């Protein structure tokens, strides 16, 4: 990262450098989601798994807006949602079922972002889901799992069904609700969410217009998906994108960089 969100003196004494760097990047991700207009006041979550076999993860304190999240006030919780360090804040239990399920079962996913923007929720309400007929939607071909709506995600018994719906994919479309995306880093997860959001925006706009869509063949869709995966895997593409968006956010907000 190119800037520190808070002075080093606010780093908790029990926090090592690796965890602090993760906290700083996760806090910036919260701020970016809010800056992009994708936050839902105090609701929803972004979580980042901490190194180690216990699958502990960081998540936002319940009651704070996304722009109020800082590296120091992020909560460290276990897979049951129990706080592992003292904090005056509590966590939102609605996040435990979804985030704990993914962090506990998928070693390849280290960050999970859950949103329900207007466009994403509209696509999630449609029976066919994503159409994969635009530049961004084509990049999601074969990457989406779909999970039927069971109400507010509060109960542990839904975890196994959500994992079955996700399977080995990185995008879980929560029907009649929103989306959860997960990747191996915060930057990759943010880039994936950006792609999902752009696909939803374009699909909503296209479906509001008269005329037939140009339907892409599956081989072109798969080619787009494969090329995107290669870019993310073999280069620093996602991190460059994330860092650039952070710089843009701070420049536009006048908070330096």
C-alpha cells in the first residue's frame, strides 16, 4: 500500500506486522466499497482470513459505517463468530453463517465480500441470473454458483447448503438477495466484485432497452473467463488495480496518498 490509514502508534501491541498490513488493506477495502457506492449503511461484511491453521478472520464492527472502519477497530473472530480480542464493538451475527462457512471450508479463499447493490440484487432476482453476453458478464462464465433464498442468513444449518451451492466457484449469487465473492487476496476479491458489479449494471441497462441481445457463444465466454483468470493469476494486475483505486479515492476525497 502507498499510504498508512492511521499512525503507527495506533497499532495494537499484540498485533504483528503481517496482521497489521492485512488490517490496513482490509480497512481500505471497506472505504473503497463505500466510495464506489456499494455499501449498505452499517450492514454487510468484508472479511479477511488471518494466516494460520485456525481460520480466524477479521470483520467489521457492527454499527459502524464503512468509512468509519479502521485497521485498529476491525474485529478478530473465530469460525463461530466469537471475538478473540477485547473490543467495545460487537459483530453482526448475520455475517457468521456466510463468511465462517467459506473461510472454514475453502483454503483458496482468503477474503470474502458480500454486497447487495441495486443492480446485483436485480440480477439475483431474475431466474436466469447473469446472462454472460457483455464484456464483463462473459468473464463470469462458469464462475457463478446460485443459492436459493432461505431468509436472512443467520442460521448455522444453512452453511452446508451455501457451500454446496458455491462448490469450487468464487462467486455465489444469493438469489433474491445479493452476491458474495471470494478470492485469495483482498485485491483479487475487490477486482472480482468490480467485474460482477459492472456485469450487473450493463445487464440491467441492456434489458431496459428495446431490441434483441447479441448472444455470445459459449466458446467466446470461456475464452474471456480463461484470459481473465490468467491475468489475475500470473501478474500483479489485481493489486495494481486495487492500489490505483485507493489512490483515486484519496485524491478525490482530498485525504492525500
